[in-house]
């Protein structure tokens, strides 16, 4: 058996020691554990849970692979991720879901997977052991039509899985701010109400979408990304150029970004998720850049800077980027005795996003230069401990 003991100031202000034996939080009284003691410049938090990431690999290894993506997550204090199915090949059946799940189960970070919309909704039942949800893309709505997509989401619901939707009007993929997300959300709300299904809207970018779904929460839940909260399209493109700022859904105007941010502060949002989407530097600099921004390495510290500036409380950060997404994905993980470990010790130092220091394959991000507060010193997951950049097993040295 291997165990560690982490002593320091908890996020609720108490000083405490947390013992973890072979990845499970223990009641204390363990002998011979490796001991890590952190002073008052550090904070012991429930580890971050990022419910929307792209770990790539397979046919997209040139963008990122699963083990290096895990290091990016750990650097960001993230203990668990929900990975998206738009891999190459796209995961739409139980066979591929199992293959991906198997690959994920040996990673140092706790790995969960969403499957794509299959030809036959019954396939979701077969993939049930390997997935936490189904993810529908605009291309699925275009390919299968709303009826089929809604049938699949309803099937996910019946199986106790999350039904996640990237809402943009199929075919209306204009790059700049547009009505496409709001139009899709109207349609989805109509279906959800008519069929009585629970749906999670991911990376909501338009404050009007957030406002629209308020009346339907918690039947409809939603997450927002750090880039939609912190970057406006005008400012991003002026600083970084078009390619690095191109993402689906698109970055919005300065006014819309502010309104989205306000909605977060007002408690209108369930979760923050990064939609960490690495691409090659050359691809992003090309005339036809792929959409996507990476940021799992720093999301927690961008949020902690908002706490430092008095814009939100620490409990809001824990709710938005740990406990609520954890609950939505149906994970058991945290600091409570008996639960699989999910803990991050953050050293509270001011800084700025510097993608050159990112672990993983992402070396550039338009989040560059934004203020951060903190860096991860120790991250404990059910399988391993990450200490100052190194992953060690529980029974390690
Ligand atoms: O910007 C995006 N990037 N939006 C998506 O929906 C997909 C993602 C990716 O996989 O790169
Ligand atoms: Zn995504």
C-alpha cells in the first residue's frame, strides 16, 4: 500500500491534513505516509473537474495525445475530465467507446468519455459501461435531423447519462458573432420541453442563450468557457490574429462578453469547462484554421484571479469548476473520507498566462497574458500524485 498525507489550509479556511491511501481518502491514523506540508500561501482545494476537453490522440496525434493532455490537465489542478468523441474516427459505437475508455483508464487523471450520436439510438445502451454521456454536434443535427438527435438524447436520459449539445444552427457556421446559437437553443428548448428531456448546453457563448434557458433550469443546464468569458473577438483578433481566435461557437463582441460574464457572477451558469482543443501551430496560422482554443493548463488560476479581484468567491470557483460538473458527470471524487481522491494544492502566486510554460502539446493560446492567481504544487487523483510537475504513483518513492 502507498499513502500520502497533505497538510495545509483548506478552501473553507480550516487547517487540516488529508490522508490518501492508494487513491482513496482515508480517515487518518495512517503510519508511514509520505507527508507534504504546505504553509498559508497555499490552498488545498477539491481538484478541478473539466467536463469538456479534447484529448485528441488516435488519428489526431499531431495535435495532442492522451498522456500529454493528462499532464496539461494536472498542471491546471484538474483531477477529472470529460473527453469529447470527435476523434478520428468519431466515436459513435460501443466498440470504439470501449477502446477509448480502455486507453483512458490508465491515465493519471480520472478519465470520462462522451460518445457521439450513433445511427441507432440503441447503440447508446451498448456503450453505457464506457461513457458518461452523449454529445451532439451541429453536424449531427444536419446529418440525422432533430428527430433522431432528440431520440438519442432521450435514450441517454433513460440510461442516466448526460445529454450534451453543442448548439449552433447547422449550416450557419459564420465566423463572427451571429444568431446561430440562440436559434438552435430555442429549437432545443422546444424539443426538451415537449419530450421532457434533460439537456446540457455546452460552451454557451451568447448571453441571450444563458438568459433563455434560465426558466428551464435545472432541466436544462449549461457551461461556459474561460475564453468566451474573458476574450472578446475584436480584442482577440487585434492581438493574436484570426486563426488563434477562431473557435466554435465564435468569440463574441465586447458587450456580449461582459454580459456573459455578468450572468456567471449572477449564478446563472452551472459550470465552467475549457473545451480544451489543441491544434498544430501551422494549422492555426493557415488561411483555413481549424476552430479551437486550449486552456486547461490555466483555467483554475484564471478563476482564482477573479476571486483575488473580489469578483467571485472561492466557493463559486469550487462549485463551477469542481462540484457541479462532478455531479453532472456522476463522478464520486473529492476530499471526503472514503471517496476516490480529487485534491489540488495551489500556491497563491500572481502571474500571467504563458503558453510557453504549458505541459502537453498546446504551446499557444489567445488566453496568453491574462492575469492568473496560483499554480498547482500537488494534485492527487485516484491513480497518482502529481508533485511539482512530476507524476508519481501512491507507492512511489
Ligand atoms: O472550437 C471548437 N473546437 N469547437 C468544437 O466544437 C470542436 C473543437 C475541436 O475539436 O477542435
Ligand atoms: Zn469541444
